[in-house]
C-alpha cells in the first residue's frame, strides 16, 4: 500500500516529482472520490474565536498505512484551497473520505493543515476528520520588524527568512519600507534578510541570532545587506564534454546548529540550483558567506561522488561539502563525479502492444545535512519564497506546485521511456502510471512497482506489462488470500512451537 500512495505523491502532490509538461494541468481531477465536511474552530488562549485564520489543508494519512503522510490528493478532489475562519472562528474544509484509485483505495484517518494569521503564531493541525469537527488554539506572537539598505545606504526591497516555526509567519510592509510580523514565536531563531538581485546577484545580511521573549516587540533598523559569496567551478574531467542535461544544487547552512526542522536551536538553510554549461562549468553569483555548503551535481552520464560526507548514509547521495568563513569568492571548485546509469523501460498494454504517453518514474534520493531527503537533482530556489513575500502581503503559500524531475518521463510511440543519471550499484524502484491500467503487484505488501539495480554504464532494459483495472482487482484479491494464508501458517507454527 505504501507504493500506491507514492503513485499519488509522485503524480499529484509533490513539490519535486512531476512532468514539466503537465504543470499547467496539475489541478486536474483524475479519479473523483467522495468528500465530507470537517468544521475547524480556532480560538485564542482565552477561548475567544479568531476570525481571518487561513486554514490550508496539505496532507493526509490513511488507515491502511498509518505511517504514511502524503500530499493533498488533488487528483481525487482538486486543490485544497485556503478558506478563512468567520467571525465565530469557524471554517469548513472538504476532505477526501478515501483517496488513491480503484481498486486500492486508502481510507483517510488524518488531515494535516497549516493555520496562519497576521497576529498569531502559525500552527499545524493534525486531526482525524471522521468526527466532523476539530479545534485549534493559536497564541499571540511577538512583533519583529526590519528595515534594510544596501552597502551605499540606499533602502532596498527585501524579505525575511527564519529558522524554526517563524518560517511560516505572515509579513507586511509599511510605507517607510519597514517589514513587520506580529506572528513570531518567542525563543531564539536564526534570521536572515535577503534582497533579490538580477541574474541571481542577491544581497544578504549575516545570520541574526534573534531572541524574543513572550509578546516582545523588537525593531531593527537600517540593517546593511551586502553581496554574497560567488561560487564557480566545473565538473571533473571524467565527465564527457559537452555535458548533457547537467544540473547542480547548493544547500547552505550559514550557521549550522540543530536540525533544520527542530523545535529548539534549528539551523537556517538556504538552497538554490543552476544548470551546468556544456563545458562543465557552473556559477552561483551570490550565496550566504559563512557556514557549510553542500554541492550535489548530476547529468545524463555522471553523478556527484560522496566525498568526506558528514553523516554517511548508503541510501542517499550527499555530494561534496565546503566550509566557508567570510572568505573571498570561490572560483575554481572542481566537483568529483562518477559514472551513472541509464534505464530503458518498455511499457506494454494488457494486450502486449506498446503503450505510448505513459508516465514512468524512479526516485533516487539525495539528502541534505541537518535536514531531510528529496529526489536527486531537485530544482528548488529559496529566493522564490523571498520574492513571494515581497510581491504579496497575504499569508504564505505552501509551495505545492509540481516541479520537473529528471527521473520522470513519458513513453514514446513505441512505448519506450529512457531515464538517465541514475546512481550505480544501488537498488531502486520504478513506477508506471496510467489512467486506465495498473502495474502488477510485485510483492506481499501489495506494492505495484518494479525493483532494479544498474551495475554498469550499459543501459538496463526492462519491460512492464500493464493490467486492466478489473484484472488488478482480481490480482489484489489473490494477493490478499496469499497473505492471509501465510499469516495463518505462521500462527499455526507458533502454536505448535508452544
């Protein structure tokens, strides 16, 4: 069941896994399902209702796999919206009673939502919606305000990024250029001001160790923002030129401390990416100037080596690390690379004919220090959130839109899909999705996927024959019987052993 949810995650809800050509159609309902109302009541610490709270559902858990936590099933019910509480502090959201697709539906047992308000600390709600109601309490926040200039003392447009719960705070700006939020939790939070620049030449403050007491107001004026670190280099010479489909991402921890999403002493992070040029060169015009930098590169033929990683994990690509401390620009970095593999998948319909236009995906992962993991070669730029803050005074939007993944493509007219840049000698899985067909069940857990491992630079050729939904339902029934018989046999053996 876990991989069925991954289908939904890959195709409908993830910020990283999607086909670029499908982005405009990301809100399409593929398989409608029943919805039910969940009435959310929001009050302050004195029990008074709070009007104007934005309640934004973004994820679900299911009875069949309680450890799951997957993005909102837009493919079943459409986008979640962002309704606000009324004068009584209430709002109704419609949640999917079940999600996924026939014949393997998942029963919703928990809905997650982000609650935000200009004067209250953002909260996350995790609630079993089957009772029809949910309650939440929001705490009044501290007030934090900034104004900023460039190195010449000229005021600049800027946004604020914070570690910890304050990352979801709502910010506004007044006529004097002061950016203010009244929704910051008390505590110590790494904070950085960023002014977007043309061609990636952003201005940064240093990392500010903001310390706030309960409902305290702090005002910092005319903070000077300066150009960041320029980092440039190339992929090593083992990569053939011209480099094809090369990207490199950089993950910065300007002042490493606790884990990025920890409640205490979290580290602030900054992330961006760029394309690798045909000659193997790349450039990041402006990055935070202190702390730890992690570089992860991938192209059609090679992937970054894991070199002197800080927290080794054989399941993830971690790349190379650089430690910097207010130093001059770095312009001669060489990124060590190693060969990667190619996967060629032929997809057939239930009659054995080539199936065109079927999405095929795999998901090798990378991990970021003091944070989590995501798809290898993820294209995410933190400046998007800063620009959003500058462009709008409204509540922060969860970045739910789909993003291009190099490890997802569609079959051609011959039913063939080719995926490149996959790490060698590591067990991976692939998934084929289609509106009318399903992959066969691959194991006792009910996963509909195919495992594979590429061991050299020769393309690995695999064939997937899809099933009709009717056959898939029968297939699932047979597997359920097998699992029941196996469980009964194990119980009998235990009884005999006693």
